[in-house]
């Protein structure tokens, strides 16, 4: 696949939309995260979806129309230089059904960041608009509210404001040694599998594929990985980067499963990257030409993630 369009770097004073495309978020952490963004020099605007409680279903923030309207406005309005997701959960795929893509200028990319359920949105941005994006921490999640000095916050801010050239993964393990080059894609494995067959699924052919997940029994992970294999999704993948698989069963069993499902694809595979759930995480750029060296534990960005 080709490089996706990189967004301009965020600068002090830029307005950023803070929205939710999925589940209701923690309002106390949201307030702390917004304060951290202001302290960094950005001007966050919290949209209604980020304030919404469950309506109809308690796992959905507001209704689908509200979330889709917020997402469409945030992406389309040039007043916002970035769109930072407040939280994940479930619901982004429902939101995508109602987004009016015709209102959004493909030639005006902006920083969009989030992880987990937001994987569905990051894929859609790539397919519908050709935009690069960022799989990274969210405003009302984890330790984002701690702001500057927090590992995850600092890594995200560096990635979306400065020319980061590499990600290093201390303690990562080479399941298959080697070096691979391709455009970075991927995200939460469950969401990637759930998007197969839709008009927003982004195949991993020729790409560096990143995968992580949370709260899945090991046999369910096996089913997800096997579905990605049996579909055309992983056909021709260049290399694989594996993050955290938190609360997914015995870590030894998960490790054996990763080797079983990805070790025979004939491409370099690195496991144990500090990207994913319930850890201080690095931010993974989507849509950037990169080189993965599994023995060195390094992902080198061959082109800037920002314009």
C-alpha cells in the first residue's frame, strides 16, 4: 500500500476537538485530560459526545446520530487542527455508518489520535480520505490527565508535534528475526477482524502490521488471528509488530499463540512492543513508510508522520 497523507503538526494555540465515537467516558479523567492539553498549550473544545451518558444502550455515548455529527463536524471544520478521542469502548463502527464523508476535504488532513475501538475510525480515515493517523492514548483514559511527565502523554505529544524518527521497544522479543519495510497499518485485532468485509477495511498487503488486544480469552484471540489469516487481510504482509495482549489469559499461552499464528508467515515478527491497553504506551503512527528490525527492536520511520 502507499503512504497515507500526513497531517500538519499541532502547534501551540491550535484548537483541537475532543470527542467520543464509542462509549461514555470518565468525566473526572476527561476534565484532567483537558487541563493537561491546555497546560501543553493547545485549545481543546469538548464536544457533546464526550459529555454524553448512555442513551438506549448504556455502552453507547449518546445516540449514533450525535456521535456521527460530532465526528463529521470535527473532521470537516477547518477551525480544528486535530481530533483527539476521549475514550473507546464500543460503538465506533455504528458511528461510521452515519458519517457524511462528502463534507470532509480529503486534501485537508488533521491529527486524529485514539486507540482500542478507535481502530475502526483510523481505518476509515485511511480508506475514505487517505489520511494518516495515530494509534495512541486518549484524553479521558489511563494517565493522560497527568500531563507532561507522563510517559504516554509525552510520547503522544512528541509524535503529533515534532519529527519523531523511530520507536524503540526495550524488552521486545523477535519471534521471527529479520528486517521488513512497508507502510504502517493496524491497531486492535478484534476491530480489524470485525471490519473485514466492510467498506472501511484496510488490507495489510505490503505493510508493517501492528496488532494488540485486551480482555479476550486465548481461544478468542486464536479465532481473531485465524480469521485475519483466512481472509485476505494479511496476504502479502511485509512484517508484524505485536503490542500488549492484556488480560487475554496466561501470558505463556499467549506467547505460544503469537508464535503459532504469525511465525509461519515468512516475515519478520516482533512481540512485546509497549503499545496497547493498561500500560504506559507509545504512540504508533498509521500510514507511514517504516522499517521494522525485529532483532534490534526498532521501528524506524522512513518518512515523517507529520507534514
